[in-house]
């Protein structure tokens, strides 16, 4: 019986919103509201090549990654 119950549970979908998982007073939300990230595009303007087939990684995302890693206590929480 338990095997059948596990199979039934696997077929269920749950739709969640990531914004609902992060509290409104979280450090990352406050930093995102306080910092205007557009200056990063000006800093790296001449560093990215547009002639390649593959686009580069968004520089704002590269700067935000350490902020996100700061709030994660360990790999098991990812």
C-alpha cells in the first residue's frame, strides 16, 4: 500500500511563488531596493563582445550572486 501512496504523491504539482518564500524585511530585498544596479552596465560596457554567438552572463547577476550566497547558511539549503 505504501508504494502506491508514494507514486500518487509524485504525480502532484505544487505551484509556488518565490517572492512569497522570501520575507519582506529580508536583507536581500532591502539591498535590492537601496542599490541602483544600472551603474554596473556602464562599468562593463567595453568588456563584453557582441560579435560572438553566445551572449555573456548578465553582469548584474554576477554581482548579485555573492549577496545571495551570503544569506545561504550551507549547500544543503540550496
